[in-house]
C-alpha cells in the first residue's frame, strides 16, 4: 500500500484468468481486499489498468476495483466473432477465480454495452449497473445512430458496416497514431471526437492514464478494437427489455463519441432505468466530474434492491 497525494491508495494487482474455452484474460484489481467488487468495463479501444483517483474513490466507499482487457486487447486472447453478450462468460470466470460472489457493474463508452450484458445475463450476481457514455445497439428503432458523432466515429462505423477488410484498413491506420501516443498528444489523436469540455479534462494524471491505456490497447494489434466494433453493430445477444436488475444511464450533451440521444434511448427501454442526462458534460468529463455521484447512486440502488419498499 502506498501514499498518493496524501490519500491512501492500493497498488494494482495483475491476474491471469483462464476463460472456459481456454483463452487468457488479463485482469487488474486494486483496493481493499474485503471490499465489495466494482467491476469496470473500459472503453473502445482500451486495456486494463487502475486509475489511482478512481481506486481512491472506490476505497473510500469500501469498494474494490476489478477490471480486465476484453478479448483481443493487450494480454487477453482474441475471441473472433464475439457478441457483446459473450463478455458475461468471461466476467463469470473472473469472478470465480477471484472468489467474488456479487458485484456492482459499470461500463464507460464501449464498455457500456458490456456492462448491460452483465446486468441482463448475470442477474444472480449483479447488484446494480451504471453505463457512462455508453452506446445503444444498432439499429435502434427511432434513433439516428450516428447523428452528432465526430467524423472519425462516422468513418469507423461506416467501415464496420462495409465489412472486415474496410474496417481493418481503417483501424490499422488509426492504431499507428495510438501505438506511441503521449499524454500531450491525446486530444489531437482523438480529433473531432473530443468537445471543448473533454479537451479541458485531458490534463495531468488522467491524460497520462488514458495515453497508457490507448498504447496498450493496440500493443498486440487491432483484434480487440475490430471485434468490439463488429459486436456493437451486430446483435448483442441479449434483450435490454429483459434486464431485471437496477440500471442507471449517464450521458453528456457535449459527447462527440456517443451522443446523448443514445443514453436517452437506452434509459427509455431498460425497465426502471434511472436517466442522468447532463447537457454540460462530455464523453470523458462525465466520469471525471460525476464518478462520486455514479458510485453513490450504485450503492443506493443496491441498498434499495436489497430492501425494497413495502407496498400496502
């Protein structure tokens, strides 16, 4: 255990977990050993890591971070043709390996759909779930899916819809700009995907953490990124309307990666979902500015689910 800016933090622990089909999963945990599990699905592209301020926020609430590199990223073996819902099997293997029974779940950006997969497919283990700037499925009835996205995302998902060759050409080019990206270069690398509020968030420790995650996300190639993209625009493998566990949807109005309309669409279709649609927040600033509220909301939803109000 070490000190970080006079706040007690916990050194991350790296684990190698085997999925039921023999694939390797790269897992990171950090925080109080006996704390309740907060399982975090990071964005697209990304790789497992522990952001110290997040670990500190979790530890102050007696929560322990568990996160992992999705199939095909960094130290996790690829799973070609995976659907979003396939992540539930990997999560179950991780929980069993770490001897964790139940967990709070959250996903940011491309991690949002994967968090919802856990909410739908692991109802006996998930306590409550939050999505932060998470995408809606494609196609989504009544939602103009790409409206409001930055030009890079429009090009990326148009390539995904054309097929493997078109998407791989796009991603190989983009990965070349990320493999050595430095903290000062992150905003430029993201181009039109970051609004002014997100550019303001890309400073200090957060830009260092994000740059490291982006570098590692393409360190073993583009498999994870490619398979994420295909998973988003093909059937997810579960029904949002079947989710029974508590869900909160957080989305910002200054988001150029996943516009706020995606959050509104999700909140309207997940039974009982809490909607937190914040016009002044962006894709990255949302988590930085509101993570305390997100965590407190998860704890409150979990408590309410465990002790439902009596009705006469």
